[in-house]
């Protein structure tokens, strides 16, 4: 028997992965990788040569972090459309959506499929399966610039085709595809788009809800009017404030894109801008991606840099800035990124540190601090321990918000959370999320190593309903549910009303 066959036999006998590889490779120089072992395992299960073994599948998962948040993400790219923005740092390449580069991984996949939504989604779905990840619960992330500037017919067709790929069947309309996805094997439990703050309006919000969008990423970049003007953003802080409130009032999760080192900024103004987003009640986003500005040849900023009219921060300056910013991140905010994956070969000036987050966290620890953001505190491959209920109340965008959670005694590990917003006579559950390794949707699949299926979500929802109905006397609770999560809320007494899952008092 070859090495891979021997490894699988060792794993079936209960041996640890590394020990199995070592024993099976005795006397041979070859040390097989997880990918080829996993591929052989799937082939043999499909051909009836080996029994399905969940423990083997768990051990062989590649890049485990992809599914340790309880969901997996699938990112797709829209085809290029004219962008209303004139930002001087944005790349502008032919056949590529503005602000993106042709050598970025999502763009390469999109070009390969000719920007076909179905093809991109299916490609990523197959990649997840081939690397051992479960994909029953998916967050669909749509990139490509200002989503609200795209024709509505294109928006609907694009999302419909993504859902068709998830459903593995053709639909007659977007609404039909959404209904099918409620009980599909691969359920889209969250849908994210990105847009500009000045593109958000009540009319656009209604369209986003019909599309099934649950999270909006806003290109904020800075909270300094002078910096926005120097970058030719064509919007101001008032637009950011208004967009944030409109979206939260409609139940959306809101994330900001921030760009330190933008034209006209300084280290001091950037730190003040980041602190303001976290501390000013008019902002307080649920999530944030920090994209330090870099210079690329296809952007107008390149000319200013060549003339010496723009200077990039040094790596040490940028690390110091991010360390200070992290000290102010609230416990209810998820700091998703601190650098954008722009290939270093395309960067003429700016940071090219691929492990910037790790550098920042190391420096933060050296100063005696730790980051309290959701990403840093979420449980991953181990959910063992005692998790206690916590409730944090604060004002944000003109309403009372509650961050309900299950955390360990030191509040360093977070298992689940819920965002609740009290809006007049009703309350909005803007997000309900349980962390830990993704498990099958079916009941009875609980596992002590994961936070999933342990009742955290139901307890948080009960607490939110008690707050809404008893303390604030709300008439109803609305949940901005992804279409793939509707079945979960129906089991808990909710019904579909105007694209929301609703429970009356």
C-alpha cells in the first residue's frame, strides 16, 4: 500500500495526524500533504472503498480559520461598470472594477469566469469542499466598487445566479431562488455589498432588502473633511453620519473601510479619525477594514508621489498608528483587516508587510495591551470552558443599542453575540452569530469542540425579546435575516414580513 493509504489507515485507527504521517512515511523521504490525503480520502469514500469518517475530515481541513467563525465566506466580483467616484488613490485598469487590480485573487477568478456570478460562486464552493471545509452556512460577499451605481436588473440577476449555484438548481426569479435557498444544502445566511456613503438613501435601502442584503460596507476612508476633499471623495462627514443611521435603522450591519495615509492626512489626524469612529455615537460601526493607502501606477496619486507631493508612512510609523488605534476598539466591533491584499509587485510606495496584523499585535502585547475586537476574541477550534451571559448598552446613531454575548470569565474569549437596536415601537436584531467550527445544520450535531448547536443563539434571542417586549414595550422584534437563515427563525416563532423575520409581542 502507498504512503497515503497507510496514513488513512493510521487515522482510522485513531492515531494523531502528525504521528500517522510519520509512521506511514517511515523509510521514505516523502511526507504527504493534507490536500492530497484529503483528496484520496474523498475519492475512496465516493467509490465505496472507505467509510465516511468525520474525525478524519476534521483533522485534514486546510486553513482551518476559514470555517472557524461558524460560517464560510464566498467572495465574488461584479463586472466593471462606470464608478461615480473620482478618488485619486483608486487604481483604474481596463476590464477591472475601479479600485481593484487585475492581479488580486478575487479579480483573477472573476476574469477567468468572465465575471460570471454562477461560475465564481461554484468555483469557490468546490474549493471549500476540496480543502475539507463545511459549506452549509455561507456569507456571500460581493465586491466590485459602488454596488448602488449598478443597474438594478444587473444586481438582481447577479444575486439570483449566485443563489442558483448555492441551490444547485435553476430558478425562475430572484424571489424563487431565495425561497429555494431557505432549505438548500448550501444556505446563504449573510449577504454583503460595498458602496459609498452618499449612495445610501431610503429608496436604495428598500432595494437592498429585496436583494437579501444583510451587511453594508461603507467606503468612509476618513472622518477629516480636509482629507476627504484632498482625496476627491465627493462626499463629506454628514453623508457618512446619515448613511450609518439610515442603515442601522433598517437593521443592517454596518462596516467601515478606513484608509490611513490618505492624501492630506497625518499620523495625528488618522489616529483622531479612527478614535472618533469608535467613540462618537454618530458612527460606532459594527465592523471595520483598515486599508492603508498605497501608491499604484494606474492611480492619479502616482503622479503626485512622483513629484514629491505625497509621502507614504514608514512601516514603523504605520505599525505605531495601528497599535494606538487598536487600544480604542470596542468589544462589540470586529476589526476584520488592517491591510489590503494588494500584491507587493503592484505597490510603488506604501506598506508591503504581509503579516501586518501579527506585527501590530506583537507590539501591542509588548506595551501590556491586548486587542478586544471580536476577531481577536472569537473562539476558534476549541469552545471548551464556561461562557457567561453579558449585556452592554450604549447609544449609537440616535438609538439605544445592546450587545448581548456569551464570554468567558475574563471576557477574553467570545462564543456568541447578538446586536439589538431599539427603534421606537419595534426592535431590530441586526446580527446573531455563534462562533466555532462550522457544524451541519441538522439538529443533534453538537460537538464540545465547537460553539455551534449549544443553545447560545436561542438564549441570546430570548434575552433580546425580553428587553424589547418587557423593558421597552416594543410591539414587534424584526430580524434582518439572510435568506438561508429564515428556517431557523421560523422554528422560533418568527414569520416573514416585508423581507424581515418578525415576531409580535
